[in-house]
C-alpha cells in the first residue's frame, strides 16, 4: 500500500510524486498561473497508479494503453 500526500500549488512536489508526473504538474501550474493561491495538489494511488489532483478538479495521471486491445471491437 502506498500513502498519498498533499502539497501547496506552486511548491516543489514531495519526493513521493513520480518523476514522470512532475513536468505535467509544472505545465498545469503554468496554465493556472496567478490562480493557485490557497490551492493544493493531492497525490493518491489507485490500483498502483499515481493520480494527482488539484482542488479545482484538474487531474494528472498516467495513461495505461493496452496495445493488444487497440484492434478489438466491443
């Protein structure tokens, strides 16, 4: 089990935030520049995958794409 964490918008993400999500967090913060006062990010784990969400609902997560399902018709 992995524990989540919270940190303030604009602050350096904690060490537990995966490195591949950090540039995406920075990009989201740049898009919300000047709007982040008092907001916080929350890192949670769902089935072993990291999900980072801002208080306003902005969500960053790893997409898992199964190449074997790409040609299947449901």
